[in-house]
C-alpha cells in the first residue's frame, strides 16, 4: 500500500523506532516532516530521506512540544498523521530513584508526548490521527523500572481518554505497545542499569507490524479507531 499525498510528522525521528518509521513512510510515498532533539543527527536523517523539513526540540520545553504539529501542518501544507516515538529508559528500585531522574523520566516519557498530541489534536482534520509509542511495560511492569513503567502507564491512560474524546471529531489515537526490541534502548538509560532482559524483538519488523501497518490502514481508510492498541 502506498500513502502518496499523506502528510506525516515523525517525532523522535533521530531515534531507532522513529528513524525506522520515517524511513518506511518515506519509502511508501508519504510526505514527512521530522522532529528530534539532536540537531546534527536530525539534519542528516532529513537529508538521507531526500531533504525533508525538520525541527529540533527538547522534551522539557512543553510549549515547543505542543507547537510541533502546527509547525508540520504549516511546512507540509496540512497534516494527516503524527507518529510520536520519543522516550528514554531509566532503571533503579523505586525507593532509590533520584528525584531528578524520576522527574526526567516522567517529563520525557509522559508530559512531552502528551503535549505533542495535544498540539496535534488541534490541527489534524477528520480522518487524521496520532500513533504514540508506549510499550508492553504498561501491561507487564517489571521490577527495577517503576518510574519508567509509571510514566508509560500515565501516558497510556491519558491516550485512552484522549482517544475517546477525539472519536467525535473523527480523529484516531493509537497506543502503540511495542515489545522490548533489539536496538539497545535499555542500554541508553538516563539512570541505572537494566535488569536481565529477554532477547529483544527485531526492531524493523516490530515497527512495521505494530506501528507502520496500523498507520497505513488508518491513512487508507480514514476511519477512527477508538482507543485502539497495537
Ligand atoms: N526499544 C525498545 O526496546 C522499546 C520497547 C518498547 C517501547 N519503546 C519506546 O519506543 C520509543 C522509541 O524508542 P527507541 O528504541 O527508538 O529509542 P532511541 O533510539 O533511544 O530514541 C529515543 C528518541 O527520543 C528522543 N529523546 C530522548 N530524550 C529526549 C529529550 N529530552 N528531548 C527530546 N527528545 C528526546 C531521542 O532524541 P535524540 O536522539 O535526538 O536525542 C530519540 O529521538 C520510546 O518511547 C521507548 O520508550 C522502546
């Protein structure tokens, strides 16, 4: 299926999941705009994908997060979908987590995605939607990751309500619960070291089946799927 003519913002495009999603969507003919934190890597990725518009931001600046979708709608001449794939892991027992790290995990994994989606829901047209990466940790929180799990669960709860509220406007909000992947995400934790983890799933395959395929289906049908999970 091709998605020529569809305009998609990918947030977290400098990362593994966001980069894979941006690459596939570009391959399929979507008109994409990219957002990420590391400006140099973002510029490189935008160039690799044929010269896409890009915008760098920091998750702590919630106003900047909220402004990403309006920016994309402006540079793409409209917007059909937003993929939100930013996040950071953090490990440590609940009683030992430094407050600054707890705040960081909540800001990057919950508050920033919520602000991005808030901005998107204001500019997306009926039939449009957002796909936001949470993770299977929402369903199966593991010891040693209470703060990361709490942030992802907060985001998942918020997305569930936003999905219900957005249905009337014809907008879909997808909660993408990716499994643990083989891309080294846990090793990039902002704090602590990961507990023993099972072998990660193939990142490209998981992004294709959990994120890109449901997004294509939605872009193709324009149908809103309330509170859908992938
Ligand atoms: N990989 C897994 O095993 C797995 C499993 C389930 C769910 N997930 C979720 O999938 C999403 C993407 O993970 P990934 O594997 O692609 O991780 P990744 O490769 O480490 O990418 C993380 C992305 O988040 C951005 N980011 C981190 N801190 C930021 C900040 N303070 N401000 C703005 N952007 C920030 C990074 O930007 P820069 O690179 O520009 O700094 C990058 O674009 C995350 O939400 C993660 O929780 C991952």
